[in-house]
């Protein structure tokens, strides 16, 4: 099934994801409010659309990769949006990182129009999107997850059905909690090493090979020490994600003290004008706390 895909939101992540689907033989019709974002899809053989309706009316599957909950609500639930234009039976896969409760609402309203809905946020960053090696965490009906497996195989490497509607977003929130915390601690390690007169590059190389090792230390330690903070994943987006994390914690009635502290650091970075930097740029706010 599902050879025809409507793809909405072709930014840092959605752009290369749509290109990979077109390259894999899917008929991809893209829509983005920022029209130049469609250029890479058309270069890969996809179709650029001027309206949501044109992208989704003939699609078997609609994928959305938008910044946040309000954009997903506008595009999917809004006037002349996906719900108004997709044919019954269409599978809507929202791969954006949004609030779990929004995913549940989209799924419930989708079902009133006979749409099948999955929340399937991703981890792995821009490079994972380009390489088709994303981790994909999907929430929704098992049979819809299986129906999407061909698409997920193109986009990702680790693909897991984690539970009912919204569960994908809860897993993604846990992911962002861990990623933010690791960045904050790697930043503190760099500040400590440099302030103590120790070469941070050499120090982090050892950490990366020991128990403190992580993908973040592996992939980002050199650029952090060199203060290269080109996004990647913007601090602004991680700030949005920490809001999702803390709201989920309140709903689940649990305390996340380290997460709350991480959220404050990310919020401070943004308030100090660093929101457009990669989230590894959290180093700058940690440095400023030490007057460096
Ligand atoms: P982005 O800002 O680069 O892309 C979002 C795209 O959506 C833009 O091209 C924008 O023009 C378009 N858009 C916004 N509002 C729209 C609307 N109403 N209608 C149509 N198009 C609209 O963001 P991104 O980095 O690609 O992130 C997308 C989602 O993926 C976010 O939820 C983010 O948290 C998540 N994510 C990002 C990364 C990353 O490393 N960048 C990694 C994992 C998950």
C-alpha cells in the first residue's frame, strides 16, 4: 500500500526525510509555508504544492514534520487542513515533537474523519535524517504501525512501537530530558577542565572511551571544544521540548529535579540571545555562570 505521500514541513529534518522517500520510489507531494524549503524535494523528483489540499488529497499517507503543537494543530485540524482534505482511510503520521496530549487529540479527531493516526517523533538529528538512520518511536494502533513499516524503514534504523497514541511523544520527551542533561554536564566538564588548565579535547577523549561515554561525547565533543555551534538542533527547539517534558512530568505527578534545572539552563541560554545556536551551545551559558 501507500505509494503516495503528502509531506508537510520540509525544514532541517523534513527536507532530507522527504528526499529519502522520493529516492526510495514513493510519490511525494510536499507543502511548506516557506516555499524555498521545497527545492530539495523537487530536485529529488518530488512535487511542490501551494496548498495543504494539493499535497494530501490523493495521498495514502500524510507525514507532518512541523516545529511544535500549534503548527500541527493548525495544519491538521485547522480550516482547509489535513482533516478537511485527506480521503478516509489515509494514514497520518505526525513525526514532529509535540505534546503527548496534542497527539492524543489529533488521533481522536482524526478518527472522527476515518483517518488513522500515529505519533512518530524521531531522534538522531539532521545527520540521521540525511542518512535515513533516525530512531523512530511510534504511538498508536499496532496495525497502523505495521502499515507504516516500509516508510519507517526508509527513514530510520531503530524503529519501535512504544504504545498507544501519545506514547511516542512521551518517549521523545524522555529522550530530550536525557539529551539536555548530558549536554549540560558535558558543558560543565569542559568549563572545569579548561579552568583547571587541562586540555579539554584530551580530557573528553578519555571520557568518551570510558563509562561516561555517550553518542553526544562521541559526535559533539570536538565541535563543543572548538565553540562551533551551527545548528543542528536549535536551543529554541530544545526549550520547547523541555516545556513538553515538564508538562508531562506534572501530568504524571513525578518530580524531575535535574530536568527542571536543565530546562532553566536552556531557558537562560535562550533569554541571553543564544536560541538560534545548536543545543551544544548550552556551553556558553554554563561558561557565563563561571564568568568565563
Ligand atoms: P525546522 O524549523 O527546520 O522545520 C520546520 C518546517 O516547518 C519549516 O520548513 C517551516 O517553514 C515549516 N512550517 C512551519 N509552520 C508551518 C505551517 N503552518 N505549514 C507548513 N509548514 C510549516 O525544524 P526541524 O529542525 O526540521 O524540526 C521539526 C520537528 O522535528 C520539531 O518538532 C523538532 O523538535 C523535531 N526534531 C528536530 C531535530 C533536529 O535535529 N533538528 C531532531 C529530532 C526532532
